[in-house]
């Protein structure tokens, strides 16, 4: 009687052991499931790394550097030299914001970037701005580029200086090249031009850009 009971326990334990291992064996043998879990894990790691990178960039660039205005002036000169036709925007726009360097990077389907700039009204600096980019879509490599956004009239500039300004996903950007001429006009009161500093700019849209504004120098 006792030996039969012991044998029953042994059989019972063996059944439990095999039943508990069954799901593990099934999932490990399912290559599609394992591959999917690896992709999900990789995406989470990339997202965490991107958020950390943007936070670090934002913290390191939060202060107002006196050299920022000088960098903005050099950037204006660079745009005018490479595209003299932009003079009409500089002379007629009510205001504009100049970002000497926007750093953007990405891998797989997640990308982001950050930069800081100077805001002008009728040719005079009135404050500073930061831009943050978060894009979802095919991404590869990194870019560094300058950007100038022109505001056609007072209302367009006022809309920007309210803070939390965003460019829609449909907003277009003109890539400035040496000797180019452009007949580009404003869209919703703004016109955007960019010039690559490093990397290749292959995008024709600038959606996903969010801006802040702080008055004064």
C-alpha cells in the first residue's frame, strides 16, 4: 500500500514537471514568437536611449550662451552667401528664428533631435528658442543642419512667441544648396529653409518639430 502511494507521488510529480515545461518548450520552439519578442525588446531599448539622449541634450543646452547670437549671425551670412535669393525673406519678413545647429539621429523607426536658436523681430534679436524633434518612420544615421524659419507678419511671429509652437507633418522645408534660386512663398505665414552641416538631408518634410520661446537675451 505504501509503495503504491509512493509510486503514485512519483508519477504525479513527473506529470507536473512535464506540464510545467510544456509552455516553455512550446514558446522556445516557436521561432516567430522569439523573433517578435526580440524586436519588441529592441524597440523599448531604443526608445529609452532616445529619451535619455534628448533629455541630456536639452539639459546641456538650456542656458543662454553669449556666443549664440554670434553663431546665429554667422548662420545668416552662410544662408545669404549660398542662396542670395533669400535676401527678400530677410528684408521683408516681420521676423525669423535662426538655429545654427540642429542635431538629429535615428535608427530603424525612431529618430529625434535638438537645437537652440535666436529669434529676431524686424532684424533685432528678441529672445531665444529651442527645438525638439521626435519622428517615427524609417530612420538611419545622423544629421546636423542649420534651419531658419521666416514669419511673414506680426501675427505669424506672435503665434510662435506664445510658446509650444509646432510645425505640422505637412510643413515643407527647402534644402538650401550653393547658388540656388527659389521662388518659394509662405505657407500659413511661415517659410522654412534648412542647410546640411553634416550628413545627407533626404527629407522633404519637417513634421514633428516642437519649439519653445523665451524673451530677452
